[in-house]
């Protein structure tokens, strides 16, 4: 199995076995990214790191016992990067 497939499998197991787990590679997103509205309801949003840059974001619907994958990519998400300071 390729490294990417193994990483995707590890992410799937982490998300589905314990979606609210907080660890080095899995945690709730911070600030305004920490919640997302799906179906008119505000849900907590977390991420699991699949590779050095790859992430899967998911929303946790405790009421319906559903995980919604809200974003998945092989590069570090730009939304989580701090704004760069301009130097003169």
C-alpha cells in the first residue's frame, strides 16, 4: 500500500474511532474555523493531519452520529496560516 493510502487509512480510523480526540495530529480547529454550519446547525470542526501538509477537516454531528468531511487536501490549508508581517 502506498504511503498516501496508509495515511488516509490512519486518518479514517482516527476520525471514526474517536472524533473528538486531541493529539499531535488530530484536534479541533481554532477560532472561527472551529465550528461550521451544516444543515442549519452549528457543529464543531476538527482536523486530522494525514501527511506533513495534508489535512482532512471534518464536522462532528453528535445528534445524528455523523461525521461530515468538510475539506480534504494534500497541501497545508491556507485558511490556517497566520498573516505574514510586511517588512520594510
